C-alpha cells in the first residue's frame, strides 16, 4: 500500500487538487501510523465527473459482464484479506483474530452473496401488458464508517456494481487505510475507468459536497444519526434518494423460561464484541426482576473473563476503541450511569489497570438501570452493558420499544413460538431470536431514527435501482 496521499479517480491514483494532510492514529498507542491527504470540493467534482461519464456505458453492461467483474473483485480481495485484517488491527483496533475471521471475512461474504443474487435477479418482469424494469439509479455517493469499515464498503459497492451504477466512495477518515487496499483490489480486478472512484476526506467537507452534488443521484450513508440528518438535509435540495443505516440502542429481552447462564453470557459477549462498537449491539438487557441478582452475577463473570489489550495477541478479546473522541464519550457516559444511580456491577471509568496508554475501556456492566437513564437512552458505542429489570412481558416489550432507535432487537426463550410472538411486537428492522448466526441475505436496516432503506443481498440491489414501467410492452 503506497497511496496514502492519493485518491482513486477514473481508474488511476491521482494527487488531491485540494490536499490537506491528517494523521491516522493507532488507537493502541495513540501515535500516528501515517498521514493521508484529504480532499475538498474540487476533488469531489472531479470524481463525480468521472463517474457520470462512465455511467452511460456501464449502465448498459450485461449481467454476464457484471458477474465476471464481481468474481474478479472477489478473487483479488481474497488475495488481500490478510493485508486488510492487519490494517484494521492497526487503524481501528480490532484484535487480530476478529480482524481476520470477522472484519475482513465480511468482504468475501458480501461479494459471494451479491454474485449469487445477481445470477437470478429479475431486472425485468412482465405485468399484464406492462414491463416493469429495474434500472441503475445513476451515480451514487457512498459514505462509510470506521467501526466495521470494510464490511460497509463492500456491502455498498458490490450491489452498486451489480445494479450497473457508477460511484464515489468517501471512507471514514478515522480508519481510511483499508479503503486504500480496497481501491487497489478494484484496480487489480480491472474495474472500468470511472465506475469506481474514491476520495478521502472529512464528512463536513467531502461528505457534504457529495450529499449536495447535483450529479449524484443517490447517497448511501452509514454512521451516526446526527451525521445522517446532515446528509439528508444536504441532499434535499437535489431530491436525491438517501439510504441511511444509522444508530441503535438494541434491546435484548430474556424471557422468564430461558437458561439464564447461557442467555446472559451470550448477551454479554455479543454486546462487547468489537469493543462494543457495533450499531446493532444488544446494549440493553431486559431480565425478569426476580432474577436480576442471578443475571448480575453471570454478567459480571462473563465480562471479567474478557481479555483487553494487545491486538496482536490471539488471546485478546477486546482491543481499544477507535479514538480519543470515542474514549472520552464512553468515559462520560459511564460516569453518567454512576451519577444517575445505576448499580455498577463491574468495570467503570478509566483504562484496565494493566494498561497505561491507548484508548482501552474496561468492560462495564450496570444493573438496576431505568429506561430514563442516559446510559439506557444514548448510543454509547463501547463495551458497556445496561441490565434493566422488568416485572412482566408487557412491560419488557414496552420498555424495549421506548427508544428513538429501531435497528435491531433480540429475544431469548426456550419456546420458539412464544419468542416469535414477542419478536412480532418489536419495532426494529431485524429481530434476533435465540442468538442466531448472521445472514447476509437478510435485509439490514432500521426503523425510526435508525435510518431508512435496507442493505445486504437482494435488498441492497433493490436500493440501487430505479423502477420503470413500460406500458404497452405487449399487445393487450
């Protein structure tokens, strides 16, 4: 990787027109890894112009050509998987095992799934004498986050290509290096000039310019709800489609019949994976009030077994959170939990005792949390679990839905029929029953302030298509 101070535009690595250098910080050491050159409005204009010029040809490419391209991208990505994993460990603090087995693996999963979807996707469907046609929406702007960075890049770029769109990507400036490797993958795979473009930059500059750009037909954004609102406002004047995957505060309802040892332990581990930096993490654990003491003890034991530290050590479960800003936010919210009267079960403010630098957070569990407390309302995005007692099922469902977010929910019960009934009452885009395995064919997205639109599989391909009706296609 030797393109830290360049963008990828029109099939070539180019110097920024409006360069500014910023540090990329290793969150384990708090020291700069390298510097990247972030661009400005002129860089966005150049990239959009390339994508617009390429659209006329690429939008007319065949299914076979797009499948061949996706297969070539998959082959090149597979060659670089270890490079991507190593980079993610350094730039956003993912432990080595997590970086390789989960973070980097998502790119392969999404590419494989999109190839499968594209092989049978119905771009045309006859309805009476009218042909319903799905066509590429145009030039798309993609803004991706730092917490699952390569996952979000691939789950946007792959369906955009499958649809026949051209694109401009702005990766997170906090974890931008994996996007450089991804761009090298795209180049090695032979993506036609202008189809894929990447501009490094800050959200308030490059992201804002993309969102407002008249020649971008759609924005696909993943990040905080606050930033998503800014994208939508900037996009409004050009009436472009905006698909958003935003914040979450997911409830995990443990019904009274569960094996509490298993349900609580899995809930703690699932919530604290990736150092709690997952928008769909089950951060609010609802337990029957008469079993809260038992749940507290299990959660405490599970959290205290987690190893926080050196991301290169295979025994490490949790690395640092991504930045000083995130560390400070998490510390503020942990203190808010204490100040507002929640019971601190384990963890708490500050780094783990054996670490004196890096943005490492103590795995923290609170109990006796009320839904009106700050730690139950705000997205913490760190390894902080809130246990909320409930008196009956109706209260658990009401409290679980009592949030501005609706990305995910979790329901645990030995009675699958009962779990499904509770799941049907969750106001969330995805409900996980009894900790199932992930499914890249399932739609990913949320209700309420968790966003709009859906990603993954067929649902992602739908998002990047316009629908046209050709009436009189056949004689009546």
